C-alpha cells in the first residue's frame, strides 16, 4: 500500500546567543544549555549553536 499522508518531519533548531559586556561567559553557557534542553524537550533537533559578542 502506498502511504499518501505526508510524514511530519522533526523540527530542527539553530540556537543563537549573544554575549554582552557585564555578563559572564559562564552565564551565557548555562543559558544556552538551558535553551538546548528546552528545544529538545519540545521535540526539536538542535543542529548547531552560534554565539556572538556585542560591545
């Protein structure tokens, strides 16, 4: 039998964080890890994490 109903693909997520002056790199790391866990719990596959620095 041929399946005619499209399969639901797993969502993919790119996590983006912003490092700011006055915020420790450890805080950013912890926040990004929490975001990764939230995305994963919501059913998304985290494909990459990108962080940048704002002066």
